């Protein structure tokens, strides 16, 4: 039953996450359901990972240009270009499929949510547009031309697409945090890992931009040199080899002249030889180190030129590094507060547990538990403490394992049951199995001071065996105890509900199987102090007694029936004889007095 309920809950989750047609298809295909249930809990995490992976793969396009100083041309790394196009296209297809699925989910939304839905569509369309695949070849061509006037606009298109793509990471990450449990150790470690990943990703992206802008600044220097010397030439590597010494003089590597052309922060890329390297990994790691170094220092060590776009890039590094630092500090503060709060809760919980354990040991000592049972109870409390459960005497017995709970019930009530007159009168004191079943059916009850347990005139549906505390039983005209002529004090070892026991256990009872009629209490049971008791419910007692009779054979039932009839007949004969004797005595006295 529990397994079926869990599957129904999982089906509801699938129906909420998937579009209606997909859900109906999954319901028909039973083989797909385990796979969908396995995938669904990781749905958000997987797409957060793919969004971050997409942003980390986009910088591959920036490493495609390769500078060839000897030929004074700009070539392309075809391996990097192919890898970048294929990876970007595959991820865009995944995002497109996900976008279609979400549109199908959101199509039944009301008109009030349409504006937000429209913003969702625009954001996803901008994020999956193949801008790098289309724009980057145009940028490479602009770099090779004699005059490249459109390169700034094309760069802006590339930069602008990073906005929606980064925002999608933030949106999915926010949804993931709102849906998950944030106050646990695994979540805090995941947050810390995510912060580190964002920092590394930012360094990787900034390093790639730095390399890409360095190639553009070098191409701009070449264009300026050609313009000054009145030379029109394309920096395409397809042309034959030419010696352009004036470019070496105008754009020197070792001794740059800021008065002619200032490379600013991009000079290091040229001097390191990264622009000429065709090996992707050494070049990428060097640029990554440059990005991490300047991001961690907020760009304070950057020596920029007067070129406006270079200063904007350096300013972006400084601002972005500061924002990441503040984000990290904020999460670190939350983590420290969470740990401090958790430590305080643990100290308080440990103190409460010690107090509960002390009270429990006193309770067990008071009731005379043996060492084995006491140790078993304490071990069970230790497991409850590890599971962050409060343990109180009032809730202890129901939470114990079955065998241990039965042992506790028998410790309290077995001897008490044997001493009951009605048990002795029915010759049940020696029936251990029956008494054990009665003990196992007992339910622990705890009552505060001056609390009514049973009121006069209420049906008696349980027998109460008092194991600790003091209670009063009394009869009254108004139910408030104004007449205490019949008040009686009940203490440990006594019980209340004898009428119910006689109702069920007495063989003369005609209603022993009919619980639609219960005896009515002629007394009120009220606690004087805190009372611990065990309650034997009427339906439990009926089932136990019925099972006892059902196990008897036909001959035993006939014998018991004969015994019952004889007992009833003797009782009736005794009453008739007593009545006859009383009438005879009355007649004799009257006759004597008359004489």
C-alpha cells in the first residue's frame, strides 16, 4: 500500500513537470516510467549544469584566430573552430527541445501570466540564437580587411548574448534553491562548490575575451601602420609571403612605443607568444591564469591605454570581480550563521537529551525495571537522539520496538492482572498466554493534575490500571463532587472500570459480544496528581476473550455451557431459598406479635 502511494506521488510529480501529451505517453509506456522517475529528481540540476557548460564552451570561438608574425597574417585554428561549432550546436538543440517542452507546459497559463510567459520566450530565443556561428566568421573577415569599421558592432552582439545565457543560469539556480532543502550539510557544500565554479568560469571567460581582444588590437595596429604608409593589404594567410618591415617598426614586440600605438593590457598576450601558438591547451591555460589573477585583484594591476573599449573591458573586470567577491562573502556569512545556529541547536538538543535521559533513568528506577530492559530502552533512546527525535516519558512506550514495548507493558501490569478478583474468580490467573495478550493490548495513558478521566453517566469503554499517581472516584448529584460520601482514593496497583470487566468476562453476561451497549459509569474518575495508567479498551478485551473461547473445542464449550447453567441455577435457587426464608421469618414474627 505504501509502495503504491509512493508511485502515485511520483506520477503526480511527473505530471507537474512534463507536458500533458508526454505524461500520457509515459503512462502508456510502462517501460519508460522507471527511467523518467530516475531522471525527474535531477531535472533542475541537469539543466543548471548544461547552462553552465554552454557558457564555459562559448569562449572556444575566441581562441580560433591565430597570429602569424612572420607572414603578417591572421589564420584560423580549424580544429578549435569545428569543436566550438559542434559543441555549441548540440547544446543549442538540447536547449531548443527543453524550450519547446516548457512552452507546452506553460500554454495553459492564464492571460494574467502571459506577459511573464512572453518574457520567458524572448529570453530563451536570445539565448539559443546561433550568434557565434554566424557573427564570428564576420569578425574574422573584418580583422583581415584593410579597414574594419564594423568590428565593434559585431563584438557587441557577442557580448550581449552572454546576458540571457548567464541570466538563465541564475534563474535555474534560484529555482533549484527554492525547491530544495537549504539547511543541510550537502546543500551548503553544493553552494560552496557552485561559488567556486562561478569564479573559475568567470576567469575562463575573461581570459578568452582578453585573448580575442588582443588579436583585434594587433590587427588594428597593423591596419594603422598600413594606413600611415599608404599600403592597402589584406591580412589573409592565403596570399604569398611578403616582407612588411614597416609593420615591425610600427608595432614592435620587445620595445613597444606607446606614442605610435599603445597596446595597454594586451601587450602581455603578444609578448608571451600566446597569439602565435597553435597549441590550444597551453594558450587557454595561460589566458585562464591571466583572467583569474586580475579577477582576484579586481583589475587593480592593469595598466590600460587611452583606448576607450580597453578601459571599459578593464572596468568590467573590476566590477565583475567585486560582485563575485560580494556574492562569495554573502554566502560565506550565511554559511557561518547556519553553522553557528546549528551548533547552538546541537548544544541545546544535547542538554535536553541529557535531561530527558536523567528523567527517564529516574522513571525506570522508580518503577523497578531490571538492568537488561533499562539498557535496551536507553539504547533505543540513543537511536532516537541520532534521528533528531525528542524523547519523553509520555511518548516513550508507543515508540519502543514491539518486543520491548510488550516487555514494559508486562512489567507494569502482569502482576496487577493476576491479583484481580474477577481474574481469579474466572480461574484465569494461571493462563499466562491470555494475560500476556491482555498486557500487549494495554495502551499507556498520562494525565495532568485535576483532570477528568471518566465522568459520572459516561459509558465505560476502557479499564484503567493506575501505575503511578493519585486519583479520586466519587458519586455526586451535580457531577462536581459536592457530595463526597462515596469518594474513594485510587493509587498505584488499583484500577477503575470493574463494571466493564464484569460486563465482558462474567459468564452470566448476555451482552458479552455486543459492544453497542456498554455499562454506564456510576462514578466520576478524576486525577488528584499527575497519573500514569494503562488503558484496556473494550474492543481489545472483547477480541481477546472471543479468541479464548474460539480456541476451545466443542466438548469444552459444552462443558463450560453446562457449568454456566449450573451456576445460574444454583444462584437462582439460593435467591429463591433466601426469599422463602425471609418471608417465613416475616410471617412467624407477625404471628407471634399478634398472639
